[in-house]
C-alpha cells in the first residue's frame, strides 16, 4: 500500500499494467513508476482506502459485472476500468492485477510488470494483511463513515474474484504460484516482465526503455507499515463518529425526559 492517494492528470494514459499481487513491492513500484513515467500511479490498495469513495464504487461495479461474465457485462467492465484509470500513467496492486486481460485490451501498448518475492515470506506477509482487513468488528466500526461504509462488501467481492481465479479466498503460497501461471497463460511473453524491487532501477528501466534516474535512489517503501497505520486511522475515525452519535443521542434523550 502506498503512502497517499494519487490524483489523475489530464491527458495521461496507462503505460504500465502492474500485475503483481499485494505485498510484493507494489508500493515501491508505484513510486518508481511515477518518477520514470512522470505521471500518477493508481495503487489500488491506497486508492481503495484513502482515495475518493467513487473509486471504490467503480471497483464494486466492475467486480460484480466480472463475476456475471455475460457479453454485456464484459463491455461494462471495460467501460468502468477505462473510467477508473483515466488520467493515470500506471496501475499497481489488487484488484487491478486481476483485470490484466481486460486492461491489455484497453491499453494494447502497455507493458505488464509483475512484482515478485519469495512465496513463503509472501504468505506470511499476507496473513498480516488479513489480520487487519477482516477484523470481526470492522463492519460495525466503519458503518458511520459514509466513505468506508461498504468497504467490507468491497473486500468480499475481491475475495470472490480471487476464489474464481486461484481457488482460494484466503491466500496461501499456492495463490502466488497460480497467479504467476495465470499471467503466463493470458499475457503474451513479449509484454510480460517479472521484476523484484530489491533489484532497483536497472532491470525496471531496461524493461521500459528508460534511463536510470540520476541522483534518485530507488524508492523502497514498507507498505506493511502503511496498512497498519491506515487500518488504525479508519478504526479511530469510526469509533470517534460512534462516540459523537451516542453523545448526541444521550443528550437528546436527556432533554426529552427532562421536558
């Protein structure tokens, strides 16, 4: 997950489709691509939690149409994705990485870059993410926040897509392996790049035909810290809103009983 949401830039179009799973360095790739492409990157995890609510609503519509799978639904998905990514130079993270076939249709000249890491450590890292995204009380805590009220429904749709693609709603290392094999099946070899952010600028710049930025260290971002920080932020906001609701309700009840 990135550090802050990106704002679309008029006239900018997708040049890179980030196909890496969450917790594979997608935030670092996002920051690097913003430098190389000189445009905003749509990091899906960040935009879903900190971006405008309409972006999450678009994802939910796209995921529902994707699940339906009819021809009209497929056209609807393409339209929604085009709207979602209008003004961005690249997309990274899920669920964008699960819409790779559709994105290749919309952006036929874009490179598909899949960030990779050790599957065992990835499984451990994803367990940490699941702890914060599926807390049993989260739906109730987020309910008084209009922008986050349907976040758990959004997560359920994402989990449903993973179930259909990989056979698992709760990711394990098998999810990782199946994702890699799926990409090899749906992406032409000349468009697909596997990339480890630990390798820094050179392989990424080579894949994109870009010069290595001078005097710019590669942006290594620990998005695990961001996930925990953002989760706690929304929990605090929700609890604060509930406290205000109860305080106003108690005041109103007291006034009614007094009078």
